[in-house]
């Protein structure tokens, strides 16, 4: 009985080969519907599992993918299929049909596919990390700008900033000299040097950032 069923499935494989389904490609930067085919399990390289072009059939799994800049963030429309040696085409075989073939080879089809780590979780983690870094940078930038505006409400910092900007336009003046003179002004006007210097550096960085926008 098993031999008869295997023969029937083999005939089906031979017919399906004539209509092997190509994988669907998608745009590069934002992919929606791009299809991937992976080999899940090896079947024996015997005539029983050989298709008309001489290629040996293996158990495959196919799935569509949403990705952003090559980073996979979601898999969907996942199905078992016949793997025929490349990631461009597959045979449309059901899990039940593949299970029969696996049993004929004294093998057992896994209950769940083992997708590549990058596709299953690695891409999602990287994408999440990028989002955290991006929004963290945005939050940090807005926090620094808010503090810079708060400092500029103090006339002493306004004057010190003007001193630094004027000195920066003078020839043969180093950045350390610019910072030290403006810091000395703040220290002479009641702001501790160890507080004045980092605050002044923050103001100068804010000016540079604003000039690039």
C-alpha cells in the first residue's frame, strides 16, 4: 500500500515539475511579498526522489517576507513545499504529501520548520535595536537643546557664548583657547568653572548642530 502511494506521489512530482512555481521577487529597499525558499530536510538521492531533469527532491519550506533595507521584520504565508536545489523555484507539495515521501525514506517530517536565525528572529532584533537607537538619539538631542535654551535664559551664558563665537572667528586661535576664555568669564561672574565648562561645550555643540539644519 505504501509503495503504491509513494508511486502516486512520485507521478505527481513529475507532473508538478513541468509547472514548477517561481519564487516572487520584490523591490530592494522595502520588500513586501518577497518569497524565500529554504531546504528543511534532505531526502535520499535515489531514483524514487529524482525529478525529470535529474535533480533530487528534498523537503522545503517557503514563506513571504516583509523587510526594510534587507532586514527581515516579518514572515507570513508560510507553507511546506518541494525543494529542487535552488531558491528560485519549488514544487507545490503539501505537508501530507511530503510526509508520505519522508516515511518512504524511513524519515519523519519535523513538526515545525527551522527557519534561518536571521529570518526568524535576528532581523527583528536588529530592526528593534535600530529603532531604539534612532528614537534614543532624537530624545537625547531634544533634551540637550532644551537644556541649551534654558542656559541661554541666563545673560551670563549669552555673553560667554558671544565671546566664544567672536574668538572662534579670529585667526590662529585654538578651540581650547576659545573655550577657556569664555569659561573664565563665567567663573568670574559667579558660575563654578567645573559647571561652566561642560555647559558652554553643550551650547557650542547646539550652535554647530543648528547651523547644519
